[in-house]
C-alpha cells in the first residue's frame, strides 16, 4: 500500500491510499481519483518526503497510536481501493436501488432458478418475475436455449 498526498486544480490537498503507484496512475487516467472537497478529477500527486519505518518505529507508533474506527477499517495489505467520483457514487446508488426493486418485486426461487426459468420460457407455468442462483453451466445452457435473464447487480461493498 502507498499513501499519496494529492492536490486538485483548485488547490485542495488530501490523502489517499493505493495498492501501488501503478494503481494510482490507472485510476487517475480513468478520472476515478477526485477531490473530496470539490469533486475535481484534475488531481496530481504532491511532493512528499518518504516515510521510512523500521520495525522499532512501527512497534512504538502502534503502541502509542489510539485505535480509531478509521484505523480499524483500514484496508488489508494489497487490497485495491479507490476514491470514486460523485457520478460513480450516484451510479452505485441507482444500481443498489435497482437490485432492491428487483428482489422486492420478484420471487426468490433459489437454486431452482434454471428449472423455473425454463418452465416459464416453454409455457409450462405462468410468467412471473423471479430471481435465484444458477451455475455458469446452467447460465450458458439457458442462453443457448434463448432464455432471457440478467445477473442481479452486485456492488463490491456487498461482498464484505
């Protein structure tokens, strides 16, 4: 993990963590790194002094540092992180609303999803909105049969 001090074109400074320098470059190129103060995606790294930590310094710092919620919630080593733009936050909110709407207004058929979808497709039972689980093999077979279905949107924070 690497922490950068960043500055936007409006002069706001802030810090952010990245898996490595390449992760920062990739996210910045895609305009995923935005200023939390004004939302500007015109962000650059500022000059920083390297912080070299020996095992003694780390142990001393950990012993004297108060445990905060932010420290407890810090990402594990090698975990990708990103700051998302306001537009992406809005998109994630809409995806979450869509998922909630679909699950609220559909029947959960669990692992019977492929069978129920086939019965509806071939007119054996009345069509209704359903959701459930399908293996990759089942999904491919249903696609080959022309059965229309879509995966439910899943956001990264739902996997934590």
